[in-house]
C-alpha cells in the first residue's frame, strides 16, 4: 500500500458548493473495514450539502515514514486540483496537511491527539504527551479547528474551536428485533451479551476491567458473556448492537465515542464510565447508567440491565442532538466561514 493515496469522491456534480481534500490516517481499508469508518461516514454526510471530496489516506500504521512521504503527495494533490480547502482528521494528518499553503486548512481533532494516549493505569504515555504538544501548536496554525467534546476544547485552551461530535446515521442505526439480529449473526439466543466494540489489546479501552466486571456479574447472571466486535464493517454494526443486551465502556480517555450514540439509536442500554461526552450523550435516558471505573459498580448495573431485559428510548435523544444531518450542517457552516474569510482577504 502506498504511503498516501488519493481516492476520488463523487464527481457527478458539475459545480459543487465546495471541493475538499481530506487528509487522514483514519480510513477504512480492506484489511480493517472498521478503521476510520466514522470519518468516512462524516464526509459522506456532507454530500447532501454539495460537498465534493477526495481522500489522501496516510497509512501511518504501516510506517511512520508514510507521514513524511505524504507531504509531497498533499502538495502535488493541491497543485493538480482546485480545492477550496483541506480538511485533516487527527493531529498527525493535520501536520501533513499544514505543509501546503495554497488553500485554508480545517483540522478535526479526534481524541487521543488532544487528550493524550494512555496506558492501562490511565497515565498519559510519552507518545501521548507528544500528541498533546503537537496538537496544541497545530490548532494555532489552522484556519478552523473542530473537536469532539468540550473537554478537548478546554485542553487546547481554544475557545474558537468548534465542538461538533460525529453524528449518527439514523437510517442505518435503527432498532431491529434482537432475535432477528442474533439469527443473522448465528449468536446463541439464550446468552446475555455485553458488547465490547474495540480491540482488546488497546490498553486505554480497559478490556481487562470489563472482563472482571462480567465475571462478577456472572454470579447473578450465569449466562452473561462478552461479545467482542472488532474490524467489522460500519454497515454491519447495527446488527451487533441490536443483538447485544448492553454496551459497556470503561476507557480512560475518549473524545466523543460514537458507539454510545449508535447504541442509543437502536435502543441498546449503555453502562459507561464518565468519559468523553458520554454523560451528555446519555443524559437522563432511562436504562442507561454512568458508573465509576470499578468492576463491582459496573457488574451491579450489568446485572440490573440484564434482569430488566428492556430497550431504552435513547433514539429520541440521539435524533434531537446527535444525528449525522445535524453534524453535517454544522461542519458546512465551518467551511462557509473559512471560505468567507479567504474571499474577504483576496478581495481586499
């Protein structure tokens, strides 16, 4: 795979309202179709507003040198095509995008790049501190900054940063009968399934704590198990959410975990620590719980949810505050302000 590849978006519009080059190290691949799915979904949601985009994917997971190699590629893309702006996702990608000065830069920070990568104990690692420092500087060099939560805005100490969480596609994430979802996925209908939608090897996600909590809950609910879901295409996630009995989150750090809002959109109960914007997302939704980062406390609510056996009314809250259409409209407002400033400078 190349260090960076330009993939064309929809070219059907002869006069798009805005042409954007997306520079990102988060984008679905054949090997991992879930990786960066939220970025792809966000950009697709902008199409209804007349946004046409191309993607410069930086495969930083394969080699850090790919970030260096991508610098010349982003310059070539900007010279070759007429873009109105560049929209980078994640701080490292933002630095690649900042190495051109032809068009304005919008940076979406995602979470770890501002809050810092953490180890199992919740301490920010050395790499995480480098992320924090570089993102702080980069945020002062962009035409506009988007963050996922108020906590990220505060960490950057940048009042003008726009807080725009990723939205949820309510047409895709909708309630289905649990029996139908389990039948499709060949899952045991007798089990109580706790959804864990991350790689268990990511220390920050605290899979070890969730395992301990499930083991405790098993004393009261013998048939409870963890349902690990990783590297699943975004379009298949609604099946897993509808098949599960609850979603549990124990991460030390998150920006705005979309999986919580997606779970609420299908009515799946959520048991989560107070991380990112989960408390705001959940609100007062009955059947969803904010708990301490403690196995006993988490197990208690797992048991309560399993015994209730009911879905929530979370979809109503998501539709009012966190739909992909709402997020897309706000991102387009950011684009419009950036372009208005650029046009104002060029005409003066």
